């Protein structure tokens, strides 16, 4: 039997959702640890008890560093890695100026593979161990994404982005090819090791009713797969959808009418929601993915975190690379805090960490496998130095509890705070 490895440090895990139960739903052990055996967490507890119970385990002592579940980024565009932080455009202009020209390049398998390697290097360097990514319309982009994730033993979600209108030549498929390509890629990659295929219409403006319906039919054939798209990101986008779909009651109805509303649905942004949309999302069990750095960078608006979580909506957190301006989930948590402050409700550090771990795992329907430190869970972990820079260290030194010690790293931390990243228990940093 594998004697395993005992990691010792501070740990935080969850018994519930801190948005609903308060900060006490997050449990902190200043002298804690966990045991990894065969790529999974086999025990969690005090360091003293684990040393006694697992005397043959290799011990790695991280001292005062904090051991957390690996961060989960629930909405990214890996093909936009090279255009992150591009200047000054609203959504539609940004797509036409930066995104679409870059995505044209992903018909090249070698270029797709190069960007996939770069993207995963950057994500892992910031402590992110799982992503849900849009690829491009090109099957080559999907194959490169999944091949690189598999090489690294990552749990990864991705899918071919489908568009049959309002996009340049070379970035449009059609109703039949969207269905056929998606099904073929799904059957190739879904369930291969830790890989998960997501049916992926980009958003209603770039898909005809017929294409949305074809993808809805595919989802009905494979309901175990997630479906990812965009919803109500900007007001001018919402108005455009109303023009394109005059029969629809609202933006969400364009998906609902096509069979693209349900449990396992991932709806990125979801800022400008009508009351009916909120009610239907709650009833259907769809997940809303908050992308705060993107929403401020592109000027989209302020996500209603307080109202939506009070409704017990399923909410995840994401960088939205490259509309988002950082690969870091720490920076994303900081932006989520700032957005919530602008809406009058500061988020507690326990809520921010939950969003980036267990909350995003719940959104991806992976909450029984990743996103927490519990026996039986995959050993995807991040170890953080809570004094990684002089500015952070001097503030953390004055902390009266773990939340005061952690919050400066959330607000000011970057990849220098990431001491170790584990994927199935193995160090994943270069």
C-alpha cells in the first residue's frame, strides 16, 4: 500500500457555503495537514494526529504556509492568451478587433498546441488546477487543449466554440458542422482521464436559432456534459439579442427555447438579468459565472453577488482570460471584492476563497471530486505563502486571525505567493 505523503501547514476546508451559513462554514486549522495516497486525499486533520496515524508517510512541512484546494477558473478563453490586456474596447468592438483575428490562427494545430502549453503554464503558476475553457470553432484547438491538459493530468473542461453568423469568414461553421464536430469531439475526449467536454455555443448573437437548437439537441443526448455560453454581459449586447430574437421574452429565453437551459449550464457574466431570468435560472439549476476583472476591464457592469447568492443561485468565479486582465484567481477574488463593495456588500475572505474553490466546483458539477480538502477528493492543491512580499508580510504580521492574515494576499498577492501546486498529489510547477 502507498505510504503516502503528509503535507503539514495551515489548512482551510468547508462544511458548507459561507454565503448562506457565514464564515464558520470555513474551518481553519493552524497546525493541520492532509495525507495524499495514490493521487487522492486520504485523511485530513491535525498534524499531530496525522503523524501518529501515518508513521510511514513522507512528511513535507510547509510551516505557516496555507494549504488550499487548487483554484478553479470556471470561464476562460485559452485562445485569447496572447491578447490579454488589449486596450480600450467594448465587448463587440473587442471581439472584432482582437478576439476574432487571433482565433483565426487556431486552425493551425502547432499554434494551438503552443498557446495551450503557455496557457496552462500561466494558470498553474497562479495556483489554478482546473479551468473551463472555450476553444475556437476549429477542432484543432479543442484537440490541443485536451491533449495538453491530459499530459499534465489535469481536470479540465472545454469545447468547440460554435458560431454560424455575425463572425468573420473562417470563424463560422454551420448548423450541421457545429453538431457533427461537437459530437465527434465529445465522443473523443469526454471522460478520457479527467477531461470533460462542454457543448459550447459562443452566445446567441453568433448563432442562428437553428444552430442553438442543434446544440440543444446534442445536450439532450449527452446531459452528463456541461454546456457553456455567455449571458447578459453588456447592455448593448442585450439590446442586440432583442433585435435578433424579437420573439424571445428575454436573453435567457433564446437559450431556453433551444433546450440550452438546465442543470450543468454555465452562463458567463450574467450581469443584466431580468427577474424572470433569475427565477428560471434558479428553477433550472443553471450556474452563473462571475468574471469581475473582465466586467470592469471591458466596462460591462457590476454583478449582483449579494442578491444572487441570497437567492441560492449557483455561482462560480472566473478570470475570463483574455477579456479578463489577469490569469490569477487571487486578482480575480480581489476584483470580486471590489465589485461587491461598489454594490454595498463587502465579501468576507471565506466567501472569496469558497468562490474560487468549492463554489466553482459546484458550478461545474464537480463538487464531489475537487474544490475542497476532504478524504476521497482528488489531491489538487495550492500552497500559499501569506508573507510573499514586504507589503503583504508587514500587514499579515499584525493579523489577529486567519482571515486578517489571508486577506492581504487576496488583495495584493500574485504568483509570488504560490509556493507549490499539486495535481493528483504531484508538484505541477515548472
